[in-house]
């Protein structure tokens, strides 16, 4: 039961930080981050066996930790292969799953409570998507996807559900059907927050193009898109997507916010364009998360501006593991970072199967 | 950089079509002699065309100069004029009786020069003029081969042309696909895209991406034999930085579980030696990230991981035979299996994607195992150290080298 108390205390610390952030306080605080990171690392090291194994292989233990930067990061692929829980299995309350890929296996984030997840998602969304709204104001949302009831294992659907519940005006809706969404948009009389995956926007734009429709959404409208095209039948560059959104929806690129998130993380990262419209686009972290760009051996940080592998420390991941190594490349930019996607359709250097092609036949 | 326009590609095809009329009137044996002489030239390390490939390919393709030198030397060792004549005899018999398509387009892929050379030679062997689109990663081999051929026989040189454009230049690709026969190597997605463009009566010959494997039996696990097998497999892995379809991505060790660990250590030692002799070339940041990801994943599983401090090679001892992603760039997985039957069962999921399997240490069971591997999908078996030197006559993807290019084949 000591573990329960310890865990509840950790959750409370994170929730308090998120509440402060939502109230406009709780800025990045390195001392606070380091203290909570150390305590959370010690907690997870003691309770998550596969994570402890990784730490031991790397020679890192809570007692000898010099800085939060030394905390070993778990590769996102591990969430497909093993249950990374820092609580007993029987307490699993909710499981979010990554979308299926050609290789079959889906990553899973097991949660024993949604409280931390929900407390952390709102401040970031509000700060980056609704910076011009009064704290108690609502706006109309159209989400191009299913709601949480329709897709209970989708963390994205859950996130949208919570956001719409907290800040959505009457008339907000979830609409996975692009044809119906296109019809609905044509009637929009008030500024909209239009949200969805990048691929959902591609379908919507296709639908509008088929109908020969060019909309001009009301001034003040904004778009939030997320996700990539891996495993999809078609790839579109982000520039082309934003140009299509401007052309067909009348929302200029400077009002389109990309969210960088993943099922394995409780926190999300958003483009700065609405918050800092006069500054270069970059992704910003919530105060309880840090993004590192590390060298190919997964160790040292590369200098700012240089390409590295993105590692994320997310202190809202209280129930699983706090440090995650992505397969994404990016670079640090001043107070934020940039994610660099793989060049679309890059020509292969050899005739061997690429890693993600190799197991594709096992998907069935 | 794109240098061809759709009009230029169409004009090249027209010129080749005309050159093909003259080519088909030449005796097949005469053409074959020239092509045999071409191979002999390229086998000579002092030949200017060979030297050009050795000099220019490393920077263009990202391989170390040592890799290109060694890869060419081993790859071309058995590609003699005599081997080419034997191939024609076996596949065509009376070569005079066969003609390839009026024009062949070869969409060359990747950075490895051997398939590029083979595609040009094979098309000319069946007296089909060829329009080759060099890969972005190897802008050297096709021009070097075409130049050497033109020196040997200017008329035959007129039967090879190059179409240099970006692989995503749809208009140029459409123009190229107007050839009567289109040969391509690529991912399933790339092949599907071309299949939609090359409609009958035009002919598409597609080669997919493949992997190779290795298997060590009990006799190869004894100390002296293990070191030798490991040296061979390290060479197979190091050549072309494991990027080719002849590169092994996993080694199955048939025997007690501890044997897999011993094999891993022997391979790690051999890969370290290979790195000193044939340094690994460059890897894209994405490739480095994928390998780092797989190394960390192995640590999470508690798998034994042996890796160069600079991550220039990695060996992971897996707990079972379950296939796992291959990040390439000298990343080997070792899978323990109890015996040959378990080996066949273990690789079955990969059957359709298999190219070669290097085998050692199965003694009297070797022939039976080779047959089983071929039944499971492998198109070639050989000893460790020979994977990267397939014979000219190797039926890649099960397709005959020359007959695949004949109309109606």
C-alpha cells in the first residue's frame, strides 16, 4: 500500500502542475521537473520489470542518477511487445492502442486512472489552439473522426472528447464521414475549431475537390491536424496539405496547428503558430515534459539545430514509463523543437527489405 | 538531378527501336562474344570502366571505397564470358532462335552495381536494346557499362541509352513505361504502381525486395569451424553494408541454446574485423534511428546485445525463431532453433521474401535441408562468405535470367 500512496502523491503533484498551467501559471521549472522526474523514475524503476531491465543494462539506477537526462528511454516499439505498467495488471482501467500498421502489432498504453491523462491534455490544447479565448469561453468544434464511445481504444478520440466536453459550444460534433463533414462545413456560420488526423483532412479535401467546393470558414477558425501517413495508401507532404486546407477551407497555414503526439505518451506537443504568430513555427512542450534530440546511440544530446532522434520525458506518464525514445528525427530550436518526417517516397539504397516491409506479410 | 524530359525519353525509345532492327539482324553468337568481352573487361581491376565505378561509386552511393572494391571483386569473380555463354546455352539453347522485346526499359534500383550490370547485359543477350534509368544512388554503373560497351562495339553501344530522371517524375516514368518490356526492382508499392502503367501487350518483369538468411548446424558450431563460418557471414553482412537482397539479416543456430550465444560472440568478433577491413559507409539518420530503436528494444526484452561502441554493427541474440524487423547497415539477429526442422518452421513466415540462405555445419543433412529451404521459398543456398557472389545463372525470385525477358515467357 506504500506504493499506492506514493503513486497517488506523484499523480497529485502532476495534476497540481497541470492545474496551475491551465490557470496560466506553472511555467517550465527545471528544479520542479528534475525533482518529479527523479521520484517518478524511482517509482517506475521499482515496479516496471522490463523498464528496470533496460536501466540495469544501461547501468542507471535511481540512487546514482545524476540528472533527469540520464533516465533511460524506452523505444516506442516496446509498447507493442510488452506491457509497460507500473501498477498491478489487474488494476488496468483503460488501454489505449496505436493504430494498426502493416506489421500487425499495435502498441498499448495501459492506464489505471485517466485522471492524470485528462488533467494534462487540456492546458496544452487550450494554450495552443484557443489562446484568444477567455478561460470560460466555448467555441464550436468539428472533429473529423469518431468520438470516444465509437473508438474506445483511441487516445486521440478520447482527447478530442475531453476537449469538446470542456470547451465545445453547442453544435460541436464528431463526424468521421468526409462527405457529411463537407456538407456541415458549408453551413458554418461561426468560427470553428476543425480537428482531425492529417489523413482525415486529405479525405475531406478530396471530398471538397470532388464537389468543386471552395469554402471560406468564418474568420477566427483554426485547424488542428495530427499524425502522419505511414501505412496509408497515399502520402501528402505537410506543405501540400496546408496549401489544400487554405485553398478548400480558407484557413491559412498560420492558423493550422500540428499536434505531435503518440499513444505511448500522455502529453501532446503543439505548433506555436497561434500562440506566437510572429515567430517561427516550432513545437512547444508542456512544463512537465522535455524533448531531447539525441545521437544515434541514444545517448548524448546533439547540439541545438542538429538532427537527432527524439526522446521524450513525459512526467504525465505516471502509470507506465516516463521516458520514451521515438523513431522520429527532429532538431531542437530555441525553446521548442521540430519534427522532421522521412522524405516521402525516398528511393531505397538497396534491394533488401526495409525493416517495416519485412514483417508486412504477417499482418493478417 | 533530373536531366531527361518525357520527350527525351520517348525519343530515346524511338532511337533504340531503330537500333534494335539492326541488332536483331546480327548473329546472336557475335553479340554474345561482345558481351562476354564486356564482362571480362569489367572483371579486370585495371580496366578504366571498372576503375571508374570503384572511384566514383563510394561518394555517390555512400559505401566505403573498400566495400565497393571488395564487392565488385567478389561479385564479378564468376561472371566470366564463359559463364555468360553457358547461361545462354542453358536457358536458350539455340540463341539465334530467340529475340527479346523490340525495346526494354530497365528501371535500376539501389546502390549496388551488380544488378545494374546484369540488367543491361541480359537484355542485350536476347538482342533487345535497353533504355536504363539509373538509380539515384548509383549514377555511375550504367554509364560506365554503356561507355565500355560502346568502346568494344560501337554498334552495340547504340543499343544502350540512359534516361536519367527522378524516380517520382511521373511524366518521365510514363514515357519510359512505353517500352515493350519493363524490368524493375522495388518495393511492393513501387511494383504495383508500375504494373498499372505497363499494360499488355507490354511486359513487366518485377523483382521485389528480398532478404537472405544464414543457418549454422552442429558441425559449424565447433570452435575452429565457428570462427570460419563467422568470418564468412561477417563478409556477407559487411558487403554492400547489408543493403542487398543477398545480405543475411538473421542467422539461425541449430543446437543447444548456449550455441546461439557462442555464435553471436564469434560473429561480433568477425564483424569487428570486417569493420576494420571494409568500413561501413554512411547510413541515413532514419536508418540510424531505426537501428538504435531495435537495439534498445533488444535490451528491453533482455536479449543479449553485442554492438560496436560507435553502433557501426550490432548482433542481437533473440530468444526464439520469431522473425523481427531488420534495420540493415550491419545489424544481425541470431535465432536459436533446436534442429533443421525447427529452422524450416522458423523461416516459413519469410518464405515469399527470401532470396538466399548461407548454410554450414549440417553435414549429411545438408542436401535435405537445401531442398527444404528451396521448398520454403529460398532461390539459392551457398556456403557462408558466398552469398554476395551469386552466379550469373541465379534465378533471382525464381525467374530465369534471360527467358524472363522474352515476349510470351
